[in-house]
């Protein structure tokens, strides 16, 4: 049985990693490296129970930047020291792309790189040079959606086509123990933004178009931690009478919120390849409207819900999406259930193996 190492140094993708490790562990032995966190820690426990998986946890979420860097370097040192026993070494993220483009040279011939986004968040150019260099080094490149792969090929060209694989993200519960359920949609008032508040997520739309939402009978609420660069956004939201809760919600609070029949999410992103919030919404069949960007828009359009997609710079387009949401609730619910069925976590053996093994598998 071949052995691989998978690193998620910041534990940003534990749910995603859990589901495909569950599939991959049937065919390969895995060393999984991550950092301790109070969010999604249940997934670390579940990974420890998987056959053929060894989990190595470093540091903690309260560690300062120096400790986090030291832990990351320690992970790299361990992987380098064991490089001969690994068939492949997968990095879920590049923590420091400008530096990693050189560090990853140590793993040439073994490196598999997962691209969750075609460029870093808040990056305005179509291509990111450190990603180009990392992809040149990598033996394989994994995408979490077909949309991400499509955008990558469009912007980066055909040079890397022979390396590209997709291990798609699926619909995601807040905790593995939380079941899905048939949700009755009754969109009457609540339009919610949930998630960390950063500039690229476009939360400014909620206060610049506050009168439009009010006109259509929607009460706007924002739940999420504001970073230091978004405090002016928080002040602007409050000045418009918008409810703001500046903290992360725990899984049980989120579960309760998503069960409300009158809740709809808004994803007003300026630019993003995909969104974890979307995968949660799909799992619980919570309707969402979104700006015309990335996988969010592609998913809605491909399932006949293009009416929920709006152009950020068009008030008319936004109003059309709000009206579509208001008057098409039974249709939207049926479509969401079809999307949930599509976004499962089933991976064919050939898919998980081809992402890590090149040449004949034995």
C-alpha cells in the first residue's frame, strides 16, 4: 500500500479533507498534518478513527505568529526527513506563497498541490506568479471544483493540463453528526450574511443598497468576525440600522439559524472561486442569492436558478434576484434538493488514486 502525506497547516479545510481522506484511506496509507483548532475539531477526531490514517496535530489556534511559523517549519522538516517513504506529499494550502515557491523545491517529484482558489483572496490580477512556479514544481494539481479548474485553465493556459485533477467539495454539515433534513422555505424577512468579513466578500453592498433591501421587505443581518481592515464596514452597516454580530458562531448556533424557515443567505462577493458557506447552504437546502462570480453563480445557473444571481454594479439586477427569491419559493426548494443530491462526497477509486499516483498503481 502506497503512503502519502497530506498537510493542512492552518486547518482551514478539515471537513473537506475528512471526506476525501475517508475515500483515499481505502487504497493508501496517509499521514495527515494539521494544527489544533476549536472550530471543526470534531473532524480531527473522526480522522483519527479512519483506517490507515495517522493524524499529527501541531500548535493551537491561540498560538502567536512565531509559534505558528515554527510549527509549519517543523511539519516541513518531518515531511522532508520522511520523503523517501512517501509516494506523494499534498499541500492543501500554500501558507506563504512567496516563500513556499522555493521551499516546495525540496519536494520536487513528490509535490501535489491543492488549489482552492485560482489566485489568493483580494488579489486583483488574473494570475498569481508564485502559484505558477508552484504548479511547475508540482507533479499533480488538485481542484475542489470544476469551476475552479475552468477558471484556472482560462487564465493560466494549457501548460499544466496533464497535471490537473478534481476532487470536488460536497454539501457540508456544520458537524458530521448533524443530519440533513427537508427544509420548508418561507422567505419573508431574513436576508443573512454569514462568514468572516473581509473586503473581497463585498459586504459593503449591504449598506450601499440598504434601501433596496428594505423596499423589498428584507431585514438584513450580518454574523461574522470582522478583520481589522473591515471595521469601517461594520460602522457603515450599523449606521444603516443593520444588525451586526461581530463574532464567530458555534456549530449549534449555526444549525439553529439554518433551520429557520424564513432565512435566506446573501453572498455578495466581489471575486471568489467558491465558498464554504455555499456548501453549508446546499446541505441544509437554504436558499441563497449571490453575485455573478465563481462556482456559486455557476451552480445556480446550471440548476435553473440563474434568477438568484445578480450583478454587483446593477441595482436593477439585484432587485430582480430579490423578486425571483420572493415569488418562486416552491421551485427554488425543489432545485435546492436536486443540487444537494448532486453535491455528495462520493469519489470513484480512479479519481482519488489518480490525484496522488502517477503511472501504474499497485
